[in-house]
């Protein structure tokens, strides 16, 4: 990139000189800077809005989990299966969209994904209690549509911005993961409480998805070229050969998916950071699915709330947890990006060390929350909030690690593989695993509020240990990150 910056003035001078020799005025080759900058901001705004809806739809089910569990008459294991099916379909579809995103028009793929998941979500709001399997299938189909967005949208941002600005823009984009997740809880609980029917929670995000699709069609360009300094220099020098003959396009066309996967498997920073993200996904998936129910059972044990025997259960825990998720998400992503920006200037291994520290801290806070839950509900909320805060620190930093240790022509594939791995071994199984362990522990004792709480408390302890393993994986990433970054730049 430094070489490209040095060559760019010379190449631009040669290009301008050639134009002047042909009789064309020099002003003809100047490009206004404000218009592209404004367009890039609009593109990022549209992508952030889509990411908000994406994760709102993801966490509607956990926001009204008590209502859904009672409506279909589900055990803890079958309840966790809803999120597991969603995540399995999401992760299996991600490599397909990663392959397509590296080779075909990304705007069309994004639009098709938004349209698909919005239509399926709207349809799921009309499913009756006798068709639980169809409801499970609808969640899986929503996961397929969601995969297109999560895989392709970050690579468009990587194309639009150079490394210095890219971290900041990615931070803004990833803020909408916790914000969208929290809004999903708030939306679901609010609609269920105001209408008395939880089905209405699934009829709001499709309308927002239609608006996102319209904005995508109107504001996002049909094709976006990469904006690094090196790519600009190559593009200027390549205008004599034709606009489609840049080296990156040739390499992308000639590279097979198997070759891309083989190259990524040799990238130690990519592998270890993906395993760290997997541990993070495991914890996040379990928390997102079960925390409102865990808090409800803890309050039952303390005698704070009565048992849920009404048509619509009390949704206050979902509302509070949604607010916590929004606040800690915004603060955590901003803090992580700012810490990475500052520390990266003085230490090249800062990014993986930030991720490792935050994972260890999160594991400690979550374990403390489990210990104090039977006696002090306020302290439980505080330590859960701290655990979520430290988890949120990693969102933008992990993606930025991937984008500078993987070459641009493999980034969509790399993100897709990271999604596949992190969800396959992470949040695809953690909601169901927590529920299944809870069922097993409940079966061993006499049914009571105390035993139902103890079962979910014991199964939740797994998250603290998995979070500590995630910190170890990020420490291993720090051993290889400098060499892999130099290789990607080369």
C-alpha cells in the first residue's frame, strides 16, 4: 500500500500527460471528491440499517420465549431447538453466499436476501399452535436469508474504505449487532404486551425490510470497486489495458473455491481468531436465548414475581435485557475500536490481545452473575451487563483482523468460512445444549421452582469456561498475526 501511495502521483501525472498530449484538457481527468464521499456515507447508512433489521429479526424469538414456550407446549430442549435450527441454516448458507459474493453482483445478492427473509418472517406470524414444525422450518429459512447479508455487507465496506477509516466504519456497522439484538427483545416484548398476541412481533421487521430493500435499490451502486491506494494506482496504470484487466480481477476469476479454502487453512491468524470468535459466538448465543428465562426463574426463587399463568407472560426481563444489550453493545464496540486504533500504533499485536483480555474478563463476570443470582437479582443484572460489555468489545476488532490478514480477493470466502465455523461450533449448538442439559438435570429431581432454576444455572456455567478458552485462542492469534499480515500485504 505504501508503494502504491508513492507510485500514484507519478501514474496520475503520466495519465494526465497522455490526456494533454491528445489535446484533452487536464481538468477532464479530475474527479470531484465530495460526491463519492457522500455516496459512500449513504451506502454505509443503508448497510447499517439492514444490519439493524437483520439482528432484530434474529432475536425476536428470545424476546418472547416464555410466550412461545407456553403456546406450543415446549420443554427447554425443544425451545432451544428453535434458535439452533435458525443458526444451522444460517451457517450452512454462508459459504454459498461467500462464494457468490466473490464472483457475482453483491447488490443483487443483498436485495434477494432481504426480500426472502422478510417474506418468511411475515408468513411465520400466521402459524398456529398445531404446526410447531412449520414454525421451526420458517426460522431455518429466515436464517438462510440472513446469511446473505452478514456475509456480503462487510466486504462492501472493505471495498469502500482504506485500512485507517475501515476500522471506524466497521465499528459503526457492528454497533448495530448489539443494538439490533436489543431492539429485537424490546420490539418482541413490547408488541406482545401491547397487543396481547406475540404473533404481532413478527409483522414489524418485514415492513422495515421492505424499506431497506427500497433504499438498497436506490442508493447503493450496482458495482463497487476496491478503494485502497494500491488498487487505485493499479487501476490508473491499467486504464491503458482496459478497465476490466486489473490483476485482482484476473486472480479472482482464476481462483477456485477449494484453492481459496486451502490457502485460508494455512493462515494461522485466520484459524485461531476464527476459533476465538467461535467461543464468543457460543457464549453470545446461549446468553441471547436463555438470559430472560434465567432471570425469570431466579426471580421466582426469590419470590419477586409470581408464576406465569396468564395469557401473556411478563416481559419486563426481556425489555431490561434488551436495553442492557443496546447500551453495552454501543459502548463495547466503540471502546474496542478506539482501543485498537490507539494501541495498534505502538504495538502490532494489540488487536488479538484486546480480544483475549475482553474474553477472559467476560468469562469472569458471567460466572459471578451465576453465583449471585439466587440471592441478589440487581447484582446479577450488573454482572451480566459487564459480561456483555466485554463481549461487545470484540465485534469490530475480530472482523478487522480478518480483513488485514486475508487478501481482498478471498475476503468474502473468508468471512463465510468464519461464519460457518463460529456458528457450527458456537451458537448453533449452545442454545440447544443449554436446554438439553437443563432438561436432564430437572429430570433427576422433584419438579419445583428451585430445581428448574438450579438446572438452568448449572448448564449456564459452561459459558464461562468456553469464554476462557476463547481468550486462549486469541492469545495464540497474537503469535502469528504479524507474519500473516505481511504475507497478505505482499
